[in-house]
């Protein structure tokens, strides 16, 4: 399997090269040259474990890591998960909740970033060199990335987060890590500012090469690959006949998680609809319903990981939507960069793409869903997961709907208290963070400041 850029400006590269490149050198996002078709084999995968499914899926996309070594990487990447099933599924009346938060930082990002951290380590041991990771987070990616590379040799990590716009627990999970190779930066701005700074640094080819920059954000294809696994695994677990399908309802901010579901569906996974759930930052929902992709102002909500206007992985979807035509994609992205909007034609009554059902959940409906679910089932939802249930319950379908639970509710105690009137969202690993020493640098949203900070920290 070879990889190319959505912008069409790089020669085909192998998986490990794609991982090290992160963001494509032409400013685009890396995608596989072709999508494997598993429809003829997928029924024979029923009954396999999560790790066995992971090996089946990843082997289709990776041909420059030996099977035995890949199996070891997968095993190492799931060792810190507290559930034997890795991603257990809970039945709540008319929907299923796929718990993706049993990793070390209690967020779905662990599933991809434990794997990516181990792949980084494998590549560096095999090929030599060092890696300096520069990432942006709206909340959970930062701590998951830090835990993914902790205690790994020849790796430094720089994580930018929007100051005051993550939950306090999301922040403390990052800034309480004092290892000398971990550098947290609080940006005076939004997550979109953080993401823009990251992309600006990577688009400076001289700076990127000189400082051996690597990406852990979902612009890195390895993260998407790791997320495809739980779509395949859970859809097989929740169907028992070849003609059955499932829907997935996905809390969506940066479009990486639901894009993994899109690829799983293209591969032949038994998926009917992908339900895209947003909060008040509903640029993506508006696009799928109207064809207009237009940037607005970021609204600060109780689901901060979704407080995003410019979704970096959306470019990958557009590449496929536009027929894998890099020229047309470049034109659309230029329009968005210069004008803050572009328009695609609707496909009749089915919106932009009949595979997607897009909806939004505001703060009131999110809090209401948290309370209703607790009152009826004594099951606690975090505010991101709650948005997926709001959208799921508004969609009528003959198929089961699996809602992605992207974070443990204990990471958002204020939202839980607002919903229930009492503080019952706790977790021992988060309680242990209280009172810890922290370290973080406050910087303005200025690319020169970021570059200078990186240079200073990497000086011998």
C-alpha cells in the first residue's frame, strides 16, 4: 500500500514514511492510494478479538512492517486499557453506547495515540534519528499524545491548547506531566488558532526538516487507521447476519473520528448511515444539510473538544467527495482560505451525501440528555457523548445505532453537575491529579513565538 496527498503534490510513499511526514509536504493530507475491499472476507472475522480485528485491518494498509512486529505493536498499544474487550458496547434501550474511554487518559484518543506512539518508537529504533512532535489539542488529544510517547527515547513533544477553553481536568492531565521532553503551551486564542499555528509550522519545510517535526494530530494517517478498527469490530459485534447493518452516531469536531467510519463503510463494513453530531459549532452539520461550508466564530460550550470551526480532516472527505480530483480540491480549499466559504451542490433531497445524517445538539438538549439517561438507566454520559445520543434519537432507522462515547464523564464534572444538580462524576486517576505541580508556557497565537519556543527547548 502506498500513500499520496489530497493536494496531489507528493510521490507515493509507504506507511512509515507517511507516519513520519504527518502533514503532507505539499500542505495536503495523506491518504491511501486505494481503499481495500473487505466485503468478501468480513463475515469470517466475526468472533475475533479486538486485537485480532486490528491486525486484519491494519495489515491491509501496512506492508513495510512485518506481521509479527505489527502484532506486537497492537498488543503494546492496548495493554493500558482497563477493559478486556478494549471497546465494550453497552445497551441503553434503543441505542448502544460504544465506550472508547478505557485507555490511560479516559478518552477515545488513546486508541490511536497509544498505537502512534509505539509506531514512532518502532520507526526511530529501526531507522535512527529523532522526532519532535508538534501538536494542537481542543482537549483530549494533548494528554493522550503525551501518554503515547511518555518514556520513549529520542522523542520530544510540544502540545498547544487554547488557554481556558479546555475543561480544567483536560488541562491538568497535560500540564502536570513534568518530564523534560514534554512541553505544554497555552495559546491565547481558540483551538482553530492552535491548529493554524501547527499547520503553519509544518508548511515551513525548512523549519520542519531542521527540527525533525512530526505530527500526532489526526492529520497523521496512522490515527485514522487505528480508529477504523473499532468501527469494524463493533459493527461485527452488533450484527449476526450478512444483510444486517448498523448506524454510527459520532460527536464531531475535527472530523477525524467520523472520517474513520466513512473509510470503514467504503471498505465494506456493514454500516448504513453515519450520524454526524455537532454542538453549537455546527459548520459541518450545515455543510451536509445545505452544501455551504462557511467559517463562523467559535462558540465556547460544555463540550470543548467539539468547539472547532475549521475541521482539519474534512479535506480528506472532500477529496473523495470530489472524485479524488486534487485540482478541484485545491480550488475549493483556496476558496475557503481566501473567502472563508465554498459551496457544493446538493444531491436532491438527500443533502450533500446520503451516507451522512447531520444534526446538532445545543447546550440545553445536551444537558437534558445527560439527565434523562441518568434518571432512566443510571448511566452517565459525558457532554460530547450526549450530543451523539441527541442526534441518534432524532433519527428513525430499522437498524441499530451505535453512539460513540468519546470520553469518561469524570473529565467534565461541571457539565455533569449542571445536568444533575450534583457532582457524581469521578474517577480515581483524575482524583490523583489534584494538587500536582504543573508546568506550562503562555504564548500568543503567533507563529514566530512558537518557532522560537521550539528552538529554545531543543538547544543542546
